C-alpha cells in the first residue's frame, strides 16, 4: 500500500484583533483503491462540464482524496466543482460545493453515502482555465 | 471590518503511489478575506443524529458562484468519521479520524456536519468572502 504525505499550513496576523492564526496539520494517507490519477486538464469551454475520473469511484461511500489547483492567472476564470452522483453524468445545480478562483486550490477527502460521489466535474465560469489535480481512491469495491 | 489575509501552503508527496513518477508538490496562496462572517479556530462536539451547522450566520457573499467561504476542518477523533453536507443535506465529504480538508465552499448557505457514530469533535475555521 502506498503512502502519501500531506501537510497544510495556515497563518494570518490580521484576521482577528485577538487571535493570530499559525498552525500546520500533517497526515499520512494510505489510498488503496484501483484508481490513482495525476491530471492536467484544459477545460473545454465556459459553462461546459469536464469530468476528471477515468471510471466510477467505488468502495464504501465512494471515497477518494482530491487535490485540485486552478492554475489560471486570469481574473474571472473561476472553476466550479460539482459532485457527480454517477460516473459519466454531469453534476446538477444542487451538486455544486466548491469553486476555485485563479490560483486557488483545495484538498478534501470526498465521500458520500447519499447521493453518491462517483466522479467530480469542473465547470469554468469564463475562458478555459487549466486545472491540475491528484485523485486517489481510498478503497476498492 | 478591514480585510485580512490568510496565507496557505499545501504540500503533497509520495515515493510509492506510482512506479514511474514521484509526487512532490507544494502550492501557496495569499487569500483576501473580506466577508462579514469570520469564525476563528473552533471546536464542536458532533453527534450521529441531526446535522449541526458550522457557520454562525448564513453564507451570503456574491463572489463568482456566490456564498463563498474558505473552510478548514479536521476530525480530531481517533475512531469515528465526520460527515459533511451542504444546505440540501447532500453529503460531499467524509473525514476519517485524523483527516483534514481545506476548500472554498460556494453556492450553499451553510455547511453541516454530523458523526458516523458517537460524539467526535470537529475542529474548524470558516472565513467568508464577500
């Protein structure tokens, strides 16, 4: 089983008058699914959906780790991230849960017992921003 | 309320996830926080029945897809999972014990959490964008 090390550091001196933010979290992950992807995707078109998984995420509750980075530097090129309940279908309006502005990233353990999370899709609000991602399925079916 | 800046750095590495490549990536960003709802580091005991909101007031910003906020959350428990759902009770994330996440939520007025069992503690930070 592979080991993936992740760390997240957050800091700020001006968000709060009486609380300074400064901490680092680390974790050692052991993804054991049958789908591990490193991808770079030039999105298709404004408001078009692009799926990122090669096949349906499976395992209990369709769980996977996702790191995603909107590499665009053009103002307004946001990308919306939606949960695809079934692989090969687009997300619906209620499936949208995140958006990345140019330069932003996310890291999340995705999973859903209801309605399912067999894939994610990316929908740019403008242009064709490039999104890089690492998808690691947690377990096999 | 004056704007604030949240500096974020994320690193991911692995020598054995793939045979042909080694993963070693670090990204950084300086995020401008200009929303009206800033919630510093908070801990909350969850339960397996009803969802609990982690946001004090409804997320209401209009940036891009709207209702945007940066969220850090960690499952500090050693046994039970945390389950995160949107404002339609649709589950989108599950944190095993010790796992964390960082992401910009959008398009939802709230983010909810409950446990898979028992009463694990969630640690979180929520910073709204206008």
